[in-house]
């Protein structure tokens, strides 16, 4: 069983949850972490270069069906199997844990410009440099969606390939950019008193953590192990795990994952 992750810390943590639990259940496990974005790892799932990866329901749906309109957790989960099956992919049970894209600004910018929603930010398009991973510029729920729903079109897009991580945070803090796409379970939001702008028209759909597999690799044993993880994994857990790895403790993703699995009684 070859388990992959995307190129950001949280994905690697969750992939370690899967890898450690499956190995504990007696499976031979190999890991290929930090592969990149969906544009890289979905083809890898399809061609068998990897067998399993954690993903997020809403963005996965939009990646496979750019015309999808589902935004609620239940609607997104219901729509996914029909777009995964033709690709030779299978999803298991999503977790309650959710990590959504968000448009984030510093508290100083929010106060100076009186910002509450993404639409408020559109009034300052000519002054906003916006940071995210390169794919955000083209994705339906990225800049195209923000322009269509809120009229937000930054004067400059700054591509930073760390999934809203330290380089993106530094760019926001240093004033290199005025807004950025940072995931909602990123500890840096609270640590730096950043402001998450409201998304009242749900440009960003529900984003529950979900195991996605090459359909040929699905077994009852794997399903049982991964469903047990998903049943326990909450948004608060993601925040805590991210903090343990990215914060002062500086745990390795595998260390944090193993401790969580032991705490929940999911490994012996």
C-alpha cells in the first residue's frame, strides 16, 4: 500500500495517520509524501503510482467537475462518488474534520479598510496583491469564483507553493501581499491575529477530510481501519495536530500522528 500526501504539512500529518494505522493492522506500507497539488497526485492515484491519499471533499469535487454546484457537506459527499468512479477512484467515509480555504488579511488591514467579507476587499482591488498556490489562479473556486461572486480581482497574484504555510504567512506579515489564501486550521491565523473574511455566498465549499483510493486497492480491512480514523478526526484535532508540528513543540508529522492514534486507541 503506497500512501501519498499533498505538499503541505496537514496533508502529511493525515497521511501519516493512515500509514501508521494500516501498518499496525499488518499491511505493508510505503510512503510518498509532499507530492504536490491535485494536478500531480490525482494522476498518480489513477496510474497506481500511489494507492491512497487524504483529500478534501469540496475541492476534490470541483477538481473533477468544474461545473459542480454543491456546497454543503452532505451535498458534496453525495456528489463525489459519481465523479470518482469513472476515474477508477473510491472515497471512504469523510471525517467531521474540515479545513477550508479562506481569504485572510492582517488585523491591521481589516481595521484600516473596514473589512468583514470578501466583497468588502473588492473595493481595494487596485491595492491588493494576493498570495496562494499557483493553481488557485485558475481553479473554479479560486480567483475566478471570487471575481464572479464578489468582484474581487487583485491587481497582482503572487504564487507561493507552500499551501498557505510559512512563506505565505511571512508574505502577509511583511506586507508583500495584502491578502492570502490560508487554510482555516492553520495555527498561524490565531497566532498572528489574522482575520478570516466571511464568504457568505459559499465560494469555498465544505472541505471534509476524506481518504481517496485507487479502486483496485480497496479492501474490507483497509476500509475498516480508515473509517475508524475518520470517525474520530475532528476539526479541533486538526488544529491541535498542526500546532504540534508547526508550533513550539516542532514534532515530526509521524510523531504527532502516532500520539493521536494511541490516544484514540486506534493502534495497539
